C-alpha cells in the first residue's frame, strides 16, 4: 500500500536540496570565473577562490543528499502518481528520474572537470545545469497544473509539512 503523503525525511530532503540548488544556480558564475582562471594557469591547486570552494562544497553536499533521497525513494512507500493522461505520467516520471541522475552526476562531473582539468567536462557540467533549470521549471509547472488546473490539491500538499 502506498503512502498518501511523503515522509518527513522526504520532505526535508526535497526542500533542503531545492534551496541548495537555487543557491548553486545564483552563484554558479563564481565557479565559472575560477575555472577560467585555473585553465589559464594549469598548475594543480590553482584557481580556488571562496566562491569556487563554496560551489564545490555545496555541490558535493547536494550529491550526497540526493543519494540519501534516492535510497529513501527506493526503500519507502511514496504517494502514487495522480491520475493523469499517459503523456503527463511519462513526463513526470522522466523528470523525477532525471533530477536524480543530474543532481548526483553533476557534482561528479564538476569535480572531474576541476581536477583533471577538462574544458569538455566543464561544458557538460554547464549544459547539464541549463537542463536542470528546465527540469525545475517543468517540475514547478506540473505541480501548479495539478493544483490549479486539474484541481488535484493533494499533489502539491503531499510535499508540504502538515
């Protein structure tokens, strides 16, 4: 039997990761500038700035929190998806699994880009960040669609405390 509401750990991780990702998006330019400086002087250990260190630590934290969230997802009951057309169900499922893949993979690719160093991996990290922004918009739009258009108020509420 599936739950009707996400558990407190699910909710805490969802919102903590959402805030951390928002911070990463806002301050991503600091890491980009540090990476560009590093690529001009390829010595190991160069390029670290306060912004780069913050970005790296927060990115690693997001990756770890997402692994925790994935473990919870795979080991606990979650609410069933709302009744929707097949296309909406497919997009919703794909969006959620892409969040896991991207938010676990991005810190790894970012670290590899920094420590190898690799312009190609940095570009993959950057492009994936843009895909992530698109997924965030799609995720929010889906929640708002269910709440305001489809009239399924429970969808939005199941990720909100109380």
